[in-house]
C-alpha cells in the first residue's frame, strides 16, 4: 500500500523538502500559473466592460471603492488559506469590531479596541486550531455564530452610531487625488502582505506550512507560530475592514458583513488561491478582487438585475474552480484510467 | 508527454475561460438590453434606484413592477440595485451611482443610520436624492428632496391603536412577534407599537417578544413557544409585525385548539395572506401597506423633483386601518 | 472486491483502538446522548411547560425540516467534503416548486419537477467535486449563487400560498400524539439513510472514502460515483426538507431557508460526526438536531433573544469539536 501511495505524495515532498531552491522555483511557477488564470479573467472582464460600460473606468474611483470593499477581507483570508486553513469568522469579526468601535466614545480608543478585538479573535481561532487540533473550518464556524451573536448582544440588536459622525464623513472623502483612506489602506495592506509572503522568511514559510505540514515541521519551521500569525493577520484585517466600514458609514451595524464572507472567498479562489493551501498569492487575490469588483460594477451600471448578476458570478466561480490546473489534471487522469480500463477489458474479452 | 500537456494547459485554460466568460457576459448583456429596451422608453431622465431588496423578498417583488411601469410612463430610465440589506454594499452602489452622474437618485436606505455619507456625496455632485419606503433620519432630512412611502413607525403605532381600541381598557396580556433582528423596518415597527402601548394603554402588558424573521414558519414556532412560556390562559392578544408572521401565530393558536377569534390580534400589511384572515374574523386588524403605491410614488416624487415642481417633505402612504368593517372594500384590496 | 475489504480493515481497527476507557473519548463518543438526556431532564424540572405536549410538538417542528436536510448532508460530511452550502437554494426551490406547481398543475407534477431539480443539483455538485476534484465549499457556493439567482429570476421572487384546504395543508397540520407528520418523515428518512450508510456497499465506500481518499481510489473504487452519490443524497434530503417546510407553513418564498447551510452543519457537528470524514452516523445527526432544537426552545421559553441563541450555538460547536479533538489526541498518545 505504501509503495503505491508514495508516487502521489512525491511532488509535494520534493518541492518542500531539502531541495529548497528547486522547491522555490516550483512554487513560483505554480503561483504564476494561478495568477495567469486570474489575469485572463481580468482581461476578459476588463475588455467587455470597456466596450459596453466604459463608465467602469472613467469613474474609476467608484470601481476602486468596490474592489477595496471586497478585497481587503480577501487579502487577510488569503494569508490563512495559503496555510491550508480556513477562516469563516471574518464577516462576524467585521461586525463585532464595528460594534465595539462605535460603542466607545473616544474615536482613537474605539479604533484601537476594535483592532485589538480582531487580533484576539485571531488568537482564539488559532488556539482552537493548534491547541485543540480542531479543524479550522469548524472552529471558525463556531466563532461565526458566537461573534454574530455577540455583535447583536453588544449592540442591543440595533445599529450603533458613532459619537463623532463628522470624523466619519471626513474619512470617506478623497485624501490623495481621488483616493479615499479606504483605498489607501487597501493598497497599503496589499503591499505589506505581498512583501510579507514573498520577501520575508516568516511569510514565505506560509507556503511550506500549507503545502506539506509534516515536511515543514521536519525543515524546522515553527508551524504553530506561523498559524497563529496567519489567523491574527486575518482577524486584524477583518477588524480593520470593520473599522473602515463603520467610519465611512458613521454607524456600526450588527448585521454587517452579510455579503462579505462569500464575496471575499470568491475573490481569493478566482485569484487562484488553492483551498488546500500551499499555492496562490496575495497578488492573485488582488486580481481576483479586481475582476470581481469590475464585474459587479459593470453589471450594476448596465442595469442587470441582481438575480442575473448572481447567476453570472456563480458561473464565473464554478468555471474558475473547475478549470483549476489540478482539476483538469484530475479529469484528464480519470479519463485516461477509464480508457485504459476499458481497453484492457476489451482486450481481455 | 506529461510535460507538454502541462505546458499547454494554461493556454487551453485561458481559451476555455474566455469562451465561457464571453458566453456568460453575452447572456447577461443580452438580458440587460432587452430589459433596457422595455423600461427606458424615451429615457428623458436617468435615475438610479438604490434598493435593499428586490426579487428576493415578497414585498420587493410586488414593489418593482409598478415602479418600472410608472417610470416608463413618465420617460424615466431606471437603473435598479439591490444591496440585500448590506449597508456597505449599498454605500458602494451609491458611489457607483454618483459616479454615473444620473439626474436623480432614489434611495431606500438599507440601514438609516448609515446613509449620510452617501447623501453628502450626492449633494457634492449636485445630484438630487429622494427617499422611498424607509425615511432617512431627521437630521439628514435637509439632504433629501422628499420622502414617499409608509410611515413605518406610524404603522406600528396604528396597529397598537387597534389593539388598544379593541381592549377597551381591560387588563390584557399579549405576545409580540417582531421582524428580522436588526432590520430597520423591524426596529421602527416595534418601537411604534411598543411606545404607543406603553404611553397610551398601560392596561396592555407585553408578556414576551421574539423575532419571527418575516417568515411564517419561524413565527409559528416562536409564537407557540411564547405561549408555552407565559401560559395560554394569560394571553388575550397577539401582535406581529407583518401579516405573514401573524398568519403563523394564528396557526400556532389553532394547533393548540385555541380559537383565534377570541383573542385580540393585530398586525401590519393587509396582504393576500392577511386580508382573508381579517374577513374571517381571526385577525382583528391590520394596516394596509400598498406596495404598488410605494413603488409608483417613488417614481412620481422623483419626476416631480426633476420637473421642478414643489414637493412636500413627506408623502406618506395612507396608513389605512383594515378591520372587519372595511376589509372587503375595493380601496383596500390586498396586493402582495 | 477483496480490495474493498482491505480498505475497510484499518478503519475498523482504529475504531476498536479508540474504544479505551479514556473519559474524553467516552464524552466524544457518547457525550451527545448524555448531554441531550441531561438537558431534557433539567429543562423538564426547571421550566414550566417544557414537558407539555404542545411544547414537545414545537421542538419537533423546529427539528424536522432542518433535521431532514442535515441527515442528507451527513453523507457529504462523512465523505470528507465539508458541507453542501447549496441546500439553501435547494430547500427554497423545492418549497416553491411544491406550492407553486401544485397550485398551477397538480402535486404529481410538482414532485416530478422537484425530483428532477434535486437530481440536477446532486449531479452538478457531485461532478464538480468528484470528477474535477474541486473544493466542495466553493462548488456548492457557486451553485447556491446560480440556483437562488435562477429561482428568483424565473419566479420573480413571489411568495406562494397554498389553498386553505389541500393535501399539503393537511400533511402540515396533522399530528399523531405530539408527533407532527414531518417528524415521522425525519425518523423514516433517518432509519433509511442509516441503513444505507451502515449496511450497503455504497455506505461503506462513503465512509472509507472519507477516512482515506487515496487508499479507496487505489483499491480500484470509482470514487467519482461515491462523491456524486453523497451529493445526490444531500440533494434528496434538501428536497424533502423543502417539502416539509412548505407543508408546515403552507407558503413558499425564496428567502425561507436562509441559514439552513450552516445550521444543518452545526447540528451534524454537535451530533459528533467528524468533519475529518469517515467517522459519524445518521442517528448522531438526528440527536444533534434534537439537542440544538431543545436548546433553542429553552432559550426562547426563557425569553432570551436572537443574539444569545447564536452565541450558544457557536459555543456548542466549539465545545463539541474540542472534546472530539482532545479525545483523538489522547487516543493517539
């Protein structure tokens, strides 16, 4: 049995093991390939939008705003997914952080508290995953319910207004050129995370943790610490999104984030981040969020009703996931074995 | 062999993706063209309608067609969005709308407390805004040109008035079924009902309240459990925030062999589900909410603003009380 | 055939190994039985009316539709494919088809169309996950978007009411003792699917695929068919769940099943079925559903609002899985 099993595992082991140079090269190739797919989508969406709804580009600040809305949470999520874990609690984290922030009269204190809440949620998630060994999908599902409940309890089931609404309104105004603080923070988050996972050793090790955890451990990577870092990034970024949303809206809403979770997952997946970890990139996630944002804005501008928009987005998602190189290889593989089996049985008969 | 296949894969993938996307996009565009062709007419005016619901909710389903028909009649080209009650999504749609520079924006706030930045952005861009269905906060009123729609707080209050009238000063206990937790219509209707009861008829005491999520099945179970919690003998009345939910509460009473006509039961809506219940005497009173009035007048108000007519600050949908006396009258024929 | 048995043997051995006297292991194996029993016992004594006939019916009314969906979805979870998010779209579609088609044509046509749709969902989800090896979360997320979009686009999103007197209506209102008919449907479905999971070759393959994918494939099993089968059963459960929900309220609207995806999964997990796949049972799911329904019922009876109910469910999920995970660790040591 083991003899049969090893050929399957081999590519992974080779890419993560002692042959670090080859491994890195292999990973870069893989990453580029997934970004290529997101890029193809972006090109198609961009060209179609440019022909039918040029407004998408001429009024780019609105489009950028949508991309930043979808993309910020997706960036944090990508950090966790790279390590082969999931964080379903991001949307509820966003809501709780907003409510905490609005409940505190002092704005700086509120922001600090909200971001701290995000970090703590990340730590708790990681603790469940590493300390107890709970599957992250389930641990964060529990947190999804718990935090959503907390947001309702803390807010008294009603929107909580900021004490300083003027500051919020000022926050929504462009700061540099047409760029609002939201977009600048989004760009900043992208740059930091991109540099972190490509240039910083700790970040680069995320890929190894996601690709083959055993091999990563053998190579001396502190897997537990990396997972804590990943969940803290995801929690922090989700809380940051909650802070930005609350500031821009001048109020925190306990039901916030209802459309965020699924949209940010979609962005990460379209961007080629593999849900089993080890493959994908922050840049790909940016491309995914950008394509999704342009697609949504273009469909909105051309007056396509929401139901049809959802059908289109669902189709794009389905196509994205089944045209994944691994998927196509799986199909090719099973087709080959099917044909082989058939020819063998024919030969036998 | 395997290598070459891998190298070709990206190209094949890209081709496949482009093909599929072009197909999907054409499908979408084709649909929008036909929709535009139907709705635009001459298209004298470009108007964006930022709504938090549409075909995903029963009310939105019957709100949209009269709105679109009226727009066509008045030569308004409507672009409609649906934020599914996500305030952040609606804010982003507002940015898109402002960028598109339409002649006017019709706003149905997803969360009333969150729309001020959107209103200011529209003001800075010189785009007039009218509100529909749910009004903006009082301090934001100067940023909109007018409001048309129901008075959601007033509806809760009117339903409480029926309850108080029917109780006639007797000490009674009631249970309350609210709408979806956190939803602004749910909050306003509850406040209108509860504040009127507390202020004007202290003889009515609210024994328990739970959300029914605007759903009949959720409401039925929640109502039944509240009956268990406070004891059937202590309950002389039921209020639910809409007719769909009150129908669930009535079913809950029936399944316990309690005759609903013996209780004072009120709600809001006068829908296709609620109106027959008023006629049969099970539901004592409801407040007529006309989705067609709401949808049509959103456009009429917009048109009045666009053509420079003087408009009132508030164009309230008449909150007609529907009881056994007038339930069969033509002017309160249910619509949704 | 011999290969199949070889695949199964390590799993059975593991089960035996795990059955030591470790208290955590005992909790993870039998905890849900004990917790459910204790919860019901305490509530019966402490809360007036909890043990009344009418309240027991309420608990069953809460449990039945979500339970029927959950027992079907259990197959997807045991095959280690996380969950089937598209049950939200499927339940709503089945409900709308049942009421809408019965009004327009007749109940036979409604059943036929609903079966066809459930088959299509099972096939698309199963093919994408089983053949294309795509992640089940994303696939079923995509089919939810497409399915709800199509339902709302094609029907205009209307709310459908059944006539006051009809077969569907009488099904929804009939009770045998404290048992609404929907609860009997749940019990029958659970018994049936339990047999499928434990006594058939297909059920065996679902479990072995869940516990060791590669080994099952290498044993020459057509794993694609196993996955498609699991999603088909999930779709079947969602369809029946939709029927029961529609019959209970005699109405159907596309938003009526919001939250069914994660609520069903929560019940499955609380019941003790492992998301690592392979381990779990249909009857555990039923217990999980009953436990969550009893708990929600108690909270409503005590006047606690939506926020607290959600917090309780969240804590429960984490607690249930933490016990399971600690037990695994203890066994492994």
